[in-house]
C-alpha cells in the first residue's frame, strides 16, 4: 500500500476492525517513512456472472437491467421501487449463492417471473408478454389462465 503523503510503500497496520456490517475490514496504517496514518478497506472480490443471451452473446450480469425491466412492467402499479430493487438483488444473490458464473437469460427471466407473480399479477403479465414474446391476444389469454390457476410459470 502506498502512503498518500510520501508514496512510500513501507507501512505497518496499527488497527484492524470489521466495517460495513462485516462485508469489509477497515485497517489503520502508519507509514514507516513519514509517520502519517491513513485508512484502507479490504473487501471480497466477487467473481463476475456472465449472462448468455438467446442469440448466444455473452454479457456481464447487470442487476440494473433487471430493475429497468421490472420498472417498465410495474409502471403505474402499486409497487414500491424498493421492492423491485430488492427482487433484483434477491435474484443476483441466489445466483451467487448457487455459485453460478454463467447463466442464461431464460433462467433469469424465469426467476423474475416466479418472484413477480407474488408481488403484482398485472406487472407479472406485462413482464411475461415481453419475456415470452407474445404475438397475439391468445398468448395473453393463455398466460392469464396459467396465472389464475396458480401454477408455476411455464417455459416457452
């Protein structure tokens, strides 16, 4: 670690403690060269999740894309924005807990539908219409029947 004052690389740790609810370690350091104290933080570096799109393209996982789709589906619905953010965070957390580094958009979409169904049925239907590429009114009717039956979202 370089000292911010003299740019020396020799320092000693004076104090270490947990920070940010245990997700990082805060260290107070003292430069051996100039004696200045400074603070550093250590955090776990999470492995990136790669998303495989239907076209076969691979892109980095972006929670904000899920939130954006959820916001569009839940527009003018009685759903708090924080609920949508929490839903997307839960999906990301599930992927990380499962240790999945490569995941398909289909898998993500099914997880969104599964959780959105309990949150708001109209938003669920809107999201399903885009995710499942509805092309005619009969697609809406079929999905509405599935929704009212109480069965899990069907893969397409």
